């Protein structure tokens, strides 16, 4: 019975010691991730690293972000020669890598991931999951200036900044006798002003924000204009209006 009590006591003390002994964190399980946003004003891609606050200056040698544009799937790691890379050596938890894409890269996938190099004998490198980002796919439904720049380049859009028309002012009502083949033009007038509704009927074009109108080879002073990338309304004073009625 005494031996049984002694054995039970030893087992109980062992369990108590095990329960009270702190389990050391496995740093390789600490999390990290990368966030990608588009800065329209600066026309750049910004990559922001987020990682576990348990990383600290005692267990981390360096950390940062790596990224690369590629048309093919790549194994992204810190030793690739062609990568964008930012490396930090003092933990601030707010590091960012800004990438200014070349127009040829607007529709090329950007591969990005963050890394942490541990301060151990092996100098182990831990990586986040790789994020794949396509700038054109992200911006193709937007209408800001940077989006239009991207769309124009990728889709090979021709920008219409000058409209050349021929109008027969001797007819009543006036008749548009000549217009670019990629435009539909509807003319109305009260013989004081002329209103043109102009619509793009072919793909591969969009209107500029700054339109010049030439009618019968003469530059027209536009009174008002409203537009979206594919449809505009222009109003100008009727050149036949004397202003005496």
C-alpha cells in the first residue's frame, strides 16, 4: 500500500510539474501576411507587411517584403536577382514597399510575399503566403485618371481629343454631312445654339477630357460640354444667329 501511495504521489507531482512548466512558443508558427493597395494619386502599388507581434528584436535578424512582376508562376524568395525588395533590421511593424509599375506591367501579375529572417544559427527565413495581384484586373471598372491610363494602355484605346465635322447650315434643320466613321452624331438647334450629341459606336476609342471641335474646318468655341468616356453633349452658339431677334 505504501509503495502504491508513493507511486501515485510521484505521478501526481510529475503531472503538476508538467502543467506548471511553460510551453515554449514555436516561432516558425508565428503568422505574417501581406496587403496590397493601389495609390491612385502616386500611381503606384503599395505592399504592406503585417506580422505577429510576438516577433521581436531578440529573435529576428531582419524582415521585409519581396515582389516581382511575371507572366509565369514563380517561386518567390529573397535570393532572386529580379525582385523588388525592402529589408528592415529594427522592428517597427509598419514597413511598406512601394512599386511604381511600368506601363508594360499594367496587365502583368505581381507576385508578393513578406519574409522574416530569424536570428538563429541556421538564419532561418520564414515566408508569408504569396499574393498574386493584377493591376489591370483591379482597376478595369474604375473611372479615375490612373484607371483610364491603365485601361487605355492595356486595351490599346485611341483617345479622341479633336472632332472634325461638316455641317450644312443652309438646310433646315441643319444636317451633319460628314463625321468620323467611329462616331454617331445627332444635331438639334433652336437657331440660337446648336446641340451635338456624340456617341462612340466602335470599340477601341474614348473621349479625352479636353475636346476640340472643328466644324467646316473652323475651330468652334464650345459653350458647354458634358461627357463620359463614350458619350458627350456639346453646345455652341449658332454661327448663323445674328442676335437681333
